[in-house]
């Protein structure tokens, strides 16, 4: 594609894209190019407007090349997002089966997991299997106290 600045016989200037120079010549000969302002098909190529010095006021008129803009950090690590999307089906199924096992055999304690795990560990509560959610901080504390627990990605059912 090539951009030509054209001018009709009445002096209207306009820009138009052409596949190449030959296409322009052919269309020009057949009067296929019309001025958008007056409809005249008598057009000639006008010299392209020079780019330098066109911007007024900014940067003292000097054509300074702008530094390449730094890409802002995305909210979600694209690598992680891609990894989640690319999670193999077998892995999803394994995780879902694990989730089913957990739900079938363990007692749900929800967000009180850390509290309950601690109680069980220190004998304040019956020894039993439980499952629930913890924050990363809680999980770290449990690990520091030597409380055994496992973590698994709680992936949603279905899609
Ligand atoms: Zn015109």
C-alpha cells in the first residue's frame, strides 16, 4: 500500500491509499479518483507534506525522537495466565478427583482451617481429617508450628 497526497484542479488536497504506484496511475488515467470535496476527477499528485517542523510549540521545533515507551506491567502475569489456560486435562481431572476425595472423606471447616488444624494438633479437638481454606500467612504459621497439612489448587468444577 502506498499513500499519495492528491490535489484536484480546484486546489483541494486529500490523501488516498493505493495498492502501488501503477494502480494510482491506472485509476488516475481512467478518472476513477474523485476529490472528496468537489467530486472532480481531475487530480494530480501533490508533494507529501513535510513532517519535520510541523509540530508547533512543542520541543522548540526540533524533531526529537520520542524514547521507546516502557510497557506497563500487566496486572496478571501473562506467563501464569497462559499456564492456567494450558493446564492439561489430565491435571485438571486429577485435581478435581483430589477435590472429590477431600470433600468425601474430610470434614469441611471453611475459613477456620488454621484454627481447627491447630486445635487438633495440640489435642484440643478430636483427631480427624479436615479441609478448608487458609491464607498464605496462616499456612506459613501452621508450617512453622510443625502442623501437617497439604495444599492443593482448588480449581473450580466444570469450566
Ligand atoms: Zn476538489
